[in-house]
C-alpha cells in the first residue's frame, strides 16, 4: 500500500518518514481561494502516484485553511475519476484522508481576521465536514 504522509508545517515534515508539506506534495497554491485547485495534471507522475495511493495522513490538519482541503478535494475527484467510477461524487475522490491534530490548539491564522473569519477558515466549516468521521 502507498501512504502519503503530509503536514502543514515544514519543520514537522522533517519528522515524518518521507514526509512533505501539503503545498509541496499536492501543489496547492500558496494564495488559496474558494475556486482554487491543485496544479496536478492527468498523466503526470504525481497523478499516477495519487491513483496508486491507498490513503493520505495529513498532520496538523486543524491549522490548515479549509480552502487547501477543498482544493485537494476537487483535484482528487478529477484525478481519481479514471480509477473509481463514482469518484466525482465522493469526498477526496473516494481516497481516505486521515487528519491528525488538535482542534483545541492552533486554528488557521487569518491576518487581521476576527473570530468569525477564523471559524470560517477552519476545517470543520468545509462543505465535506459532515461526511467526515471522528475518532479520539
């Protein structure tokens, strides 16, 4: 099985075996917005790797802006459409994404943002959050 360990922090990526930052691994734009997608093209080595991947482990997920997750979600739905027939209707194209981190610690940083802005940027404000499962 192929497992891709990623993290939000560059420092933490050094602690993971074969770890990379999410932006580096999935080519998530640095200035992420609602309409953003990852820069992954069909037929590339990265697209082929993602098609062979069993699951993704995303460390420090709560401190990542929800638009990063949504960009990956849109991209995986597209990339995995050749692997899974119904990938466009499943979160992350049907790929399992394990999110690690503590929601009581650091939430996404929004410069000059108010509480509502920070909550809106949080992972649990994403459109796919209701389809997620939580374990403690």
